[in-house]
């Protein structure tokens, strides 16, 4: 089994993520997986970035 260690830069950031984890009844592993799924299903970047990337690809064709 692989493991990962995460160091939080502040107690506040840890507390925020821990509260989210508790709210949805997730383990730390579950929170990480759900976050990754969310990033893969939607764009983590603002619309302006997406539009610029799309325009760049279209101009290459």
C-alpha cells in the first residue's frame, strides 16, 4: 500500500479541509479522490484561460 504525507502551511488551512471532510463524511483519501474527480470533470481555470487555450488550438489547425 502506498501512502502520502501532506504538510499544511497553517492550522487554519488544515481546519478548513478537515471541516469539509467531516461535513461530507469522507476519509482523507476520499477527500483527495473527490477533489481529483472534480478537477477532472470541470475546468479548474477561469473562463478566460479556457477561451485562450481553445483559440490557440484552433489557430494551430
